[in-house]
C-alpha cells in the first residue's frame, strides 16, 4: 500500500491538539499516511512555509486560509479545508 507523505505545521498551542492526538493514537499510520508534524514559532512562519511550499498543510485560525487563498500578504496559496472547529475558529488545511 502506498503511503502519502505530508509535512504539517502548527503553533505550539492547544489548537493543534487534534493533529497531535491523531499522531499519538496511531490514526495517521492507520490511514497510510507518513506525516511529519512541525511546531513553528508563529502563524507568520506557518503562512510563509505554506506559501513557498515547504509545508503541505497546517492548523490555522479559520480566517487565515481565506486570506492566503486571496494572496493577502504572501503569494497566493490554494487551500483546502480538511476539518473545522467552530468553537475555537480553528481548522486544518492542506495547501
């Protein structure tokens, strides 16, 4: 079975808990994914790495993927929402 390799970023806050729990509990391996999680210093770093394709996806506040897809402040990045968390306004996206 082919494994898909992804590099996902997050800021070291509780907002990234779904990614960290999925990795720790083995859900990522169960879905034939090879995921590298990268704890970044801030959202600007995450956005920059998504923009220049050093990162495949990230856990971001919900408005940021919209701004990135319009090219606000960085080169335009096409985003696809994977999950959304309404109570915190966070979501995981793939670039």
